[in-house]
C-alpha cells in the first residue's frame, strides 16, 4: 500500500470522509512497517544470531581441544619444552 501514491493535487478539496480514509491508509502503512520490523527481528533471532551462537560453541570446542593437546604435549616425558 505504501507504494500507491495518494493524489493530493485534485481539482476539489477532499471531504472529511476522504481525509479519514487517507489517515486510515497511513495507519495501516505504519502497522505494516511495525510487522515487517518484528519479522526482521525474528529472522535475526532464529537465523543469524543462532548461527553466530553455533560458531561460538564450535570455537569453544576447538579451544578445548587445542588446550588438551597442549597439556598432552607437555606431559610427554623426555621431550624438550
């Protein structure tokens, strides 16, 4: 609806009913914007943020694995530090 232009340069003045209709259109446009923003937030939560959280968990596992390898390498007798 937001892409439909509202003719403002008519030959006659709009009636009160028409003005109210235009206000209703603007209200609906704003409601649609709010709904789109909420959907964007939901998409981020379920998509991008979840992906980032998964990457963090993977890196934490890698850190743990590397720390374990470091401990094991230090524990081998006869090997120089």
